[in-house]
């Protein structure tokens, strides 16, 4: 049952069929013993001796004959740090010392792992119980083995730090001594999980498991892939949406040193981007040769009727903002009656542009579709999606196709859509060689799946000092917020509430962008409530607290957030930010938002410096259940806040004749060093299961700074990016 | 195509390349030193930062023909044992998120602290403005630079 530490990629086909009750997880054997991983591991943790022999307890873990434990990280790592935090959860229940743990990235294996996706801030939340069971099951198999040897019952043995002890005497056996025999046992159906009060690893600050290779520049990312016989590819795609190739002259390009092939090809599946684009691929023996030859191509592109402009989108969205759906997304009470009876009616419109994702590692993928092989490897947030598409493209069963995952230089939603995986496979198939496809930055920014441009019209009615009506109308390019957002605040807090969502169809490809919809909606809604409070002559915090209380007393109104937790984060943020006791020259703005199952309140401190509004500090209070790894968690929260500020302040992309207004960082402003504020993060202590963390700190940032900027300057912001608004210029 | 002899991390390498090949791609594709990253190709993101004769430079915008005798240092050669004060500080603060920008960040930061052993906030902001971190780890980067110069 042991796999030897062979220096080749070797897959164990033997599947140990044991379905855990509840978790729905199948434990199997699937270890890759990959030279690169072992080499990196040795360098990473020099004190760790790589064992001669591994014993595999299940699909997630193997124990070496010297006690070293390898835990697989099932999900794609995009910087959300799950390659550290998911194995921490397994190690906790397994009862091993974290110092003795190595982590390996798993490949796609839908038989063994569930939901190998990086998206929606769901990896930890949805993996929590099953990962704990993985560790607990293996622990129980080890303890059972010891109990069998000592002829004791399970309760007479205890596991700790990789050692099982006989509680009747001083006898002990190490996991290393037990692993081989344990691996032959059937996995138990029922296991007992630890009391969170006894957690020793979860809740502790643990460093990124890839920190050493990151510090020394080791190959970790998709773009670092080098394989025998591999060639490099770049692709010329239409420079604008709705443009078509009309002529190609590759005579100069072919003269570039290192060029292997230049050819036209078409999108394989029209449903990938809605249209079949004709593109030109350049294959060369180095990235530079491919890029240089691509520049030497003489291509002409012609406009089809379908080219779009931001001005058209604007007009279309404005029209849709006034329309009602036949079937509204939410319709509580009777808003029309409530508006007719209201003493105060406030209506405002908020606008946001398209945004590219701009992962710092541009899209790229490796594909080897030669002979019998169908192997792809690289950075994709949805490996299973990619495999389904590849199976269609290659007309082969999914089981024939291997999808490997690398660390990703950011995802932010762009890598949910694996168009580049399909392209890489098409090219490899065509040239019959392993291909590394790389997007230049320009390719990356110009062939995006952008955050769609959107507008919100928000209207509220007040009667006798109470908010009685709320009407949110969304107009969004290729839009429609997903269902549960309609159950977010202020659902349940206002008796008459309606949500209409109207979509403007467009040929510009759009998709999820970190905290989809709410990344902008939070700002719109939460600045609206500030403005509404002012109209009502009410304190903005009191208004929110009253609304949370209303929701509490309306528990069956059908909403998803928790008013208690909303109050808890609000109060914690107020206390920590010293709300109302701000220093001279500082204006504070508040925003509370729930998304990805997590409640977050943020307070921005803004000062006017040289006539400009400057965000000095963000105080964040967050309720995300148990914090698995505070060190990584704080990094996520801080990153989300700075990202939220950066895009609210500067993020902007428009289209003219289907062409995006920016194609590289000289034209597209991202937040940079020196523009980030001081940040304080406070977690509400909790024993509840963990909730999302990679996204929820982003949405409130825009709202908090907009509300603070209003206090500092007296000017309301309705449109992103804020830098385009006068308020910032004093 | 021409032949160049370039010194990278203290070692001489013979490279056959077109004169206009950026050092970035020489490092990554010819010498297999992939720690230096591509982010923009136009000196706007800092992912490709290396040291040329000890100073930070954007390798995507330096053609191999202009290197001559100059000494190149990449993240792989910043310290043999990954113990440069900047690497130590990065480890201590657990700076990376996705990590893609971090080699460039550390190369810029190590060059900064050589020039300014006790950099002010403004000096840090100026020296590091050319390095984008899309994951926005700026706060930890700044703290780590301060730790490294303590
Ligand atoms: S790749 Fe050189 S600065 Fe961006
Ligand atoms: S850590 Fe991801 S770009 Fe900096």
C-alpha cells in the first residue's frame, strides 16, 4: 500500500472506496510523487527530512516513516491563502504538529475532492466540515491501529502531536510506526470532531506554506512552466469587441528568429464568448520571439455592425433604470402605496464603469495534446469547468484529461473563465507539441471578462420618521445580480421593498469580479442610507441600528444577513474607530455590508490635505466565524480594503468602437504604494463555523470613504471612479 | 542573432539572442531563472525588477545588447541562503498573498535600503511606487521594509 518516493509523476489508480457519512467525501489514494515538489519542500523546510517511504491514509494525507505528514491542498490557490488554511484544518483534527507538515497542491480529481474551485469566498466555508472529517478519520484509523496492538478500546488511547498513547500506562506509538498498518483499515463511517475550545492549530498565526519558494523566486506559477519539447505561443485577438480579421500578412513576422509557425484559427465553441472570433497564433521557441513576431504581423481588422460605445451603454442603462420588470426580483408590501403616502421621498442614481481584473500574472496555460496525451497545467480558478470544455473540444472522455493546478498570480474572478485553457489546447493540438500560451498585458486587458458597467437607482420613502419604502433598480450590462443579493439588507427592515434588475445585452464579455455586484452595490446603498439619514434629520448610525432592530423583529421576512451580527460589527467598529471622537481635521464615514456569509463594518478617516481628500485610516470589524489563520486572514481583509479603495477611487474602463480605453498600466491606474491608508482589523470572537474572507472586506470600503469624503467636503459621490469627481479636488 | 556573455548572480552565461531581447526573457526563457516575473513589459509594474550593478532596474525594458559587463542580480541571487534582511523581513511579516509581484518588490526594496539604510515614509513610497501589488499587500511591504532597516 505504500508508494515509493519515485522521481516520476506516478498516479495511484487504486481507489479506496469509503464514503464518509455527512461530508459526502470519498477518500482515495492519489498521490503524485513529483520531484519538483519534494525538491521545493526540502529547500523550504531544511530541517524536515523527506521520508524514504510514505503511507497514504486517504486522498488528503500521507504519513512518512519518519513522522513527516503531507497534506494535500485540494483547491486552487489564487492568493487567498487556502493552500495554508485548508491543510491547517486537516492537521488540527489529525493531531499532528504543524512543524511536521508539508503541503502539496492536488490536481483536479472530482472523484476524490469536492468543489475544487476558487470563487465566491467559499473554499473554507464549504470545505470546513469535510476537511475536519478527513483529519479526524485518519486520526481514528491510527488510534484504532494502536488500540488493536495494545488490545484496548479506542477510548483507552489518546492521540496528540503525532503520537498515540495508552492512557492506562506510559506506552506510546508514533504515527510513523502506525501508518502502514493504519492505511489498510477501512475508514470509519462516524468520527468525532474536536471541540473548538481544544483547537491548537486553527486560530494560530501560520505562515504561508509557500513562503520559502516565494522568497527565493522558485517556479510556482503557471507562467513558470517549462517542459521538455515545449514551445511558446501568443495570440493576436480582435483589438475590439465586434471587430473581425480582414487580412493577414505574416511575411515579416516569419522572418523573426525562433518563429515556428503562424496560423489563423477560430474560437472552438461559440458559447465561450458568444461569437466565433478569428485569431492569429504565433508559435516560437521563446516568449520574446513569439511576442516580437506577433508585433511584426500586419493585420487589419474591420468593424462589424456590432461595435459598441460607452455612450451607447450609458443611454441604454439610463433607459433601463426607469423600467420595471414584469416579475420583480423582490416585492414586499406595496411600494407605490407607500411612496404615495410618504412625507419624504429620496431618489438617487449611482454609476460604475467596466473594470478589468488585471491579475498581475497575465493569463497563461500549458497544454500537451499530443498523441494519447491530454494534459493541461496552469492557473485556473475552475479546473473542472476547464476539463468539461476540453472534453468537448477534444471529443474525449473527461477521464482521459489531466488538469494540473499551479499557484496563481491573482484571480479576482478572471480565472473563473478558462478561455485560455481551451486556446492552449487548440494550439497544442494544431502544432502537435506541448505549448505554453501566454497573454501579453495588452492581451490580458483587452480580452477580459470585465466587471460589467452598471447603474443603480435607489428610492426610499419615509413616513412619520420611519423608512417605509425602498425601491432598488439595477441596470447592468449583461447583468442580473444573483438571487441571494436580493435578500441582503435592507430586506426585512423596510416593509415595502422592491428590486428590479434590468440587463443590457452586450457583446463585451463580462463576468464575476471580486465580490460580484456587491463590489459596487455596497457603495451605492450605503451612501444612500447616509444621505437618507440626513434627509430624515437622523444620525446615520442610529438609522442603521434601528433598521437592524426592525429586521430582527421580522425574522420571517426572508433575508439572508444576520441583524445581530450586523449590530455586533457596527458597534465594534464604532468603538475601535473612536467614532464621534475623531481628531481635529479628520472626518469619519461609516459603511456596513454583508456578503459571502460574512458581516463587515468599516469606518474611514478622511483628511483634507493640499485641497484633496485623503483616506488616512480604515477601521474594520468583521464577523467571519472562527478565524482559521489570523495571519493570512488579516492579509486578506487588508488586501480587500485597499483593493476596494483603489478601484472605487481610480478603476475605469470605457469602450469606443468596441475597443477598451486602456491596454496596459500606463493607461490604467491601479492603487500603488503610498496610497493605502493605515488599517486596523478586528475580528468578532466567534465559535461558529468559518465564513467567507477573500471578498467581504472589499465592498464596504467604497461606501465608507464616500461617506467620509462627504463629511470632509460636503460633496456627495454618485459615480465611480471617485477621482473623476470634483469633490476630491476640494 | 548574436552571442552575448552576461554575468548573472555572479556566474557568466553565454546567450544566443536577438539584440533587442529584453533581459527579462533572457533570464526566464534562456537561463531558466523564472523568479523574475513578467507583468506589463513597459516598465510600469515592477514585477520584472532586477539589480543592474546593484541598482533596481526593470528587466523588461533593458535589451540584452545594452548589458555588456554590467552585473545582474535576480531574486534567485539576492542571497544564497534566502537570508537577505529584506527576505527575512518579508518572511517575518508573511507579506505575500498571491506572491506574484513579490520578487520584484523585494528587489526594489533591497535596492532602496542599500541607498537609504533608514528610509523615510516618503522615500519608501517613492522607491516602491513603480511596483504594483494587485493583491494590495502594500501595508505589509512597508512594515517589512521598516523591520529590515531597524
Ligand atoms: S514587466 Fe517590467 S515593469 Fe512590468
Ligand atoms: S501578492 Fe499578488 S500581486 Fe502582490
